[in-house]
């Protein structure tokens, strides 16, 4: 059973809050991309659009993978794309290629998505650690039960 279905009883990516937030971020960024002065930051518009849409795509894929390691891997890819998008937003701000109010609006959404992704990744890692500890404890109990008793 995946972390997603175990914790929230869902395997449908449309029910995942982080996916909705990532899609909101993509819409916000894509709405301001046409406002970017391409001469001040050549190529950044396309890179920003790709990185921001990759966030929600990776989250959607993660939600439907079915195993914690695969789920976590895709969430890490989404987080990497979110960090990449943050870098592009900072470049646009520093070059003056777009008004700061647009950057801040997008950046606030991006930070919220990053926090959600980090929280999910940590929860999965915690669950994995607890399951591993439980396996070790169970193995120890079973080995003690099998030990011959001294008569």
C-alpha cells in the first residue's frame, strides 16, 4: 500500500492538495511569462515555463505510482523543478525583466508548494524508518523465541 493511499485513503492525484497548489503555481507563472522582457533574460521564459509545469506533472505521476520509494522519488523531482523555477524567478527579478509584484506573487506560491513537498517527503521518510524499525524489532523477537532454553 502506498503512503498516499495509507495516509489519506486516496490514489487519485486530483485529490492531493500539493497537486492543486502546484497547478495554481503553474497557472500564475504562465500568466506572467508573456510579460517578461525576453531581451533582458534570453531563454529564461521557456525554461521557467518548463520547470513550473514539471512540478505538477511530477506530483501527478507520483500520486499514481503505488510504492513509497517511487512516490518519494517523483516528489523529489517535483521539488527540484520548484527550486529550478525559483532560480529563474530570481534571475528575472535581478535583471528587471518583469515587475517585482509579479515575481513575488509567483514566488509566494512556489514557496508554499516547496513546503508541502518537503513535508510529504519527510512524512514518507518517517514512515519508512518506522517500518524498518518495526521489521528489526519483529526479527529480534522471533530470534529470541527460537533460542533454546537452558535446562
